[in-house]
């Protein structure tokens, strides 16, 4: 397909990078001839499935060693994004819901039918559920974040990038064992440790790693609903272990077997009120917060009070998760050129959430979500290394079973809550029916509860998924300075999908289906009013009511008559039984020029892909439950440049990416709208620089500009909160009867245009044998649209975060001491997402950022 630059593509950014490329090269050509010594570190990565110098890889990569992460107190994926331009990672709804994005392309984890746009790998094994990556990063050798489509080498190829985590392997030499303890505010206590055991010298070694993490919450529970107290929500309670064996019978063969287990059991996640609807809107609709005190609920003002870190819920949310697996990697050097690699893995993931999804302390409704996923993957490849040619040929197989048991259930006051939403419009009708019932001694039934407690709106979703792929990539040195890299991958996907829906009252009977909309309810109420008058007149005249009039009253005499008209969440719907088959060819083409050892200039074209599926949530009938595969194409030019004489390194890349059939998922307050958005375009620019101006000072800069927008998205979500409060309709609505709005030209939710972080590190020696440094980080995040509808009330203003750490190494004891602080100025901001409160139009809730945290870490090696 021919690539055309979009109208919004920033030619200045591209021109600047091209200018930078030639200016930097020209400025250092003479200096490079002497190849002066430098203090710049050589960083090795495996971004192309083999060990290479980062500065010689034509891929935009940010890499960290395990030691760097330990010193920075990076404990999980959310901490990691601080130092990676273009990476987004955030948590929402529960401890088992996490989302990752790279260069503006990401995937919500709220829907079980979605796959991740960011490939997640631990020790070469693909992690199918984003949520499995949120546990602690302990005993890690390295983390690499690859930006851009990964459509050739990695297991499940992905549209936006990949995160590669490598753990420390067993060893025979010793010296890599450690124990580590961290204490901090909010009752933080982290303990971890690892040790290697040499069972048979140079032949068989084992490694055992374990960790535990506990912390109080950062959000208070108030009101009269659930247990109340300070720091209950957003706590930490995690632990895990990893056991490895490394068998090397000779110099040519190694077998590494890894078994791991991780567990989370937390009270998560608090979502305070960002915007209350305690008002009567311009259309005369009564906000649910006005009725909340009558139902025993606590009303929050929203606005600045959002940052009081308080919620009121009927019960504390539960979030539990277990993630475990077993993998085996075999590396066999067949000769000096060929290596055979096999990676086999089985994984099992289970999560359970029970959440008060009305987010109030009135007993209205909640949801539970019990999900299971098991997978098996097999990768086998042959790696060839020659003088001027390297290549990889391989095959990949992946299969998984997904099982989801989900229920939205009503609680004690849901009926009163529903009736309050009617604003008394049907009070006269109900009084008339009840009067007739009393006059007939109950022969004519009274009005039944419209939305009784104990009703469950359930669905069970199952998916069988198989994926096959063959792939290959080669590097060929066209000359001493010019290298061509090309790769191709064929993927075949098959998914068998089944989602069964049911709506059951507390007694097990099915919820009735009288009124499919508010309009039908009004019409039915009018007919019942006329019938009630006729029945009253007949009874007064000593006559029996007609069967037709009695039938008109029947809907309102049947428990659950209000559910069908309330919305998609509580309406009946058809089951989904589908098979999706798809295949795709993806790949990459790169040309890199290395005129000197410290200079690499490259251009690349790459494609990525992830398969389609089905929406596993309840949605309105107008939304197609099936969504197509998402594909991406990306053009990138980059430069990696070292200035040894100045101890300066600059890596920069400009990119332009198009995503077709982007899988967009936005909560409307009445279900998730998951669909293909159409064309999605991103242009951007990234710079990472390291400068050592003097011997004991290091300055680092990371910056990402990501200009992302929907080029075509005609069936997107409409404004909810802003329209409710102001009466101003969404300009994207084509006509007043549409439930969809045109989001073309809008920004995606959760992605800032600008992100920059500057860190300054000063080394000094306290005394002989005690090395120390102090480091400060300053990061800036520009404004963020918080949801896919671009509601004017769903915007987070720009914010700045400051982190610091003081590090000491005691050489005699081989021990580190780190005093650290994160968000030390206690900057207050929304953590990349807010949402329309379920079934409470005009009200917004949002997930909070972490407050200021401080602590001390001690690490002892032996």
C-alpha cells in the first residue's frame, strides 16, 4: 500500500532529524578517526534476537540493566515508564487491570476479548494477558522497550512495540546472590532475595528467587457503607517466587528451565468523584447525586475535593490474581555458524474481581469478574552468524483457552435508585394501580418492583485460540558501512468464540422484556393509565374489567419491568457464537549506515498486526460485537551518535505510523463500546541523550513527541458528562437520533503529546570504600484527553513530577543503601483515565496518581 504523509505530519520534526543526522556526522568525522577513549557505557540488547551493541541496532530501543533498575527503585512496569519516552502504563478498575501503550498505540485491558498492542515477553515467553506483567520486577537482568511495530521476530507480532524482560540466570561463580529490603511511608515493606547454587560444577546450576511486597493504601474509605478508615484502598499485597535450573553438559548445549508463581490480593482501585451530578440539568433531568442521600449514600463535591483521596463504597473492592508458568529454553550451537534455539512454555493466569461498580456507599449494584487463561507456546528457530550475513529462520505456535464468568448484580436499594431516576413521572399511574389492587382485595396485583435486588446480568465467555507463524530475517553487509536488514512473517489465526448472556431475578426466573427503550416505557405507561381508568370505571359500575385493560397493566405488575429500558447493561441480548479466521503477512525493511564506530544512521519500514475478536461486555444492539484485526505500518528514520571526546551520546528517531482498524474501547456509563475506529495516525519524534560533562556528573534527557489522532472514526462515542451539564450536544453527532458521534480528527484517550524527563546525577566519594551519588529527576507530561469521546470535561492538564534518590555503596560489605522519593512535591493529577459513572449520567469518576512516597532500600550481595 502506498504511504502518504498526513496533513498533520510535522515536516519540521523530520527535517530537524535529517539535519541533526548530517550535522552530527560532519562535526565528528575528523574526531572519530582517532577513536578517543570515552566514559560512555556500552549497552547490549537482544532487540533482534541476538546480543548486539545498542548503538549498532537500527531499532528505537530503551534499555535498562537490572542494577540500574534496582538503584532507581523501579519495582514494576508503572515505575518503568518514568524513564522511557513514548511508553504508557497505567492501572484502572482493579489490581488485575493494566494497560500499556507505545507511541500512542495501546490496548485497554478492560475487555477480555482484546489482545495487547504491546508485545510482553519474559525470558522469551509471550505473556498473553497484560495484567500478568504488573507484579514486581525482581532479580531482573535487563529490560528493553522496543518502539514501533514488531511484525517479524517476536512470538505474537504486535502493532506498536514490545517490552522484553530478562531475568538473572543461574550461575556457578557466585557473587550474584542478594537480599534486599525496602521500607517506606504508607507502611511499605518489600523483601526480596535470590541465590544461585552450583550442583555440578560447570554442568548444573540452580537459582531461587522470591519476593514479597506489602503497603497500606493511599485512598481513604468514608461514609456508612463498607469498612471505613484511612489508607484502605490501593494497597499492595503481593508475593512471588521463581526457580530455575541451567544444564550445560558441554560448551555447545545449554538447557534453561524456569518455573514461576506470582500472587496478588489487594483492595483496588479507588476512583473518587471528579465531577458530581448533584443538580438538575438544562433538560430538567435530576442528577443521581441529588437522590443519593435518600438511599443512604455520601455525596462528594468533585472538583478540587477529588484530591482529598476519599471514596465511599458499599464494600471494599476485591482483586486477586495468580500467574504461573513453566518454560524450557534449549540453545544448541551446531557449529561456529549455526545455533538451534527452542523455547517451550505453558502459562496459567487467573483473576477475580468483586467491585462496587456504582462507586457509592448506597447499596446499588456491583460486579464480579472471574477469569481464567491458559496457554502453550512453542518457538523454534535457527540462527546463522557469518562474516557479512546473519539470518534467523523460525516457526512459532501459540494456543490459549480463555474463560470468563462475569455478572453485574443489583443490591438492596437499586429499585429505589431506579425509581428516583424517573423523577415521579409514573407516580399517578402506580397510585391508581395500587388503589385498584386494594379495592379488589389483591385480585388485581399491585405494582411490582421495577428493578429488584438480587438480579444478575450475567455472561460467560469462552474462547479457543490457535496461532501459527513462520518468520525469517537477515542482515547483509552491502559494504563496510552499509547494512540491509529485511524480515518477513506469515501468521495464521483461528478463534472460536462463544458468549452466553442471561438475565435472572433473585428467584432464578428470567428478567421480563416488556420495554426495549424509554420511549416504549412511556408509551406503555400511557396505555396502562388509560386501562387503569377503564378498570376503575368498570369496578365502580359493578362490571368486570376487560382482558385487554388487565393486559395493559401486566408489565407494571411483573417484577423487573424496568430493566429492559434502563440500557444495554441490563437489557437482554442474543448470544454470540462465532469463528474468526485470519492470516496476515507482516515484516520489516531497514537500511543502516555506519560511517564510523560511534555513528549509526538508519531508515526503516515495518508492519505489525494483532487479530480481531469479540466484545465480551454487554453493549447496545447498535454496536457490532465483532471487531476486525488491527494492522499498522510505520516509517522511521533514526540516528545513534556518540561523541567520545565530549562524553556525549544522542539517539533520536522520527516516525510516522498508520493504524488501520484500530481497536478502540471506551466506557459510556452503560457498557464498553469496543469497535474498529478506522484510520489512526501518529507522527512523532524521540530523543534520548546522555552527557558526562565532567568526571563525576551525568545528565540524561529523554523526550517523546507523539501527535496521534483518529483520521476516520465515524462511529465513536458521544460526549456524556459535558452534554448533560450544559445541554450542548456533541458536534460530532450527525443527527439527533444517532447514538454514535464522529470522532475523526480527535485525540485518543490516555496519550500525552509531549513527555520529557531530565535527570542529573552527581557522583562523589564519601571515604575510601564508600561510593555515593545523588540524583534528581524532573518529568513533564503535557495535557491528556482522558477518554475516547474527547468530552471537554475529560481532560487532565499538564503536570510535572520530581523524583530523587541518594545512593551509597559500601565496598567492604558489598552493600547498597538507597534513600529515595517519588513525586516528592506531591503533584496531583488523574492517572490517564476517567469514566462516566455507571448508570449515573453526568457524573465522572477517575483513578488517582500515586501521592508522594519516600523510602529506604538496603541491598546486600554475597
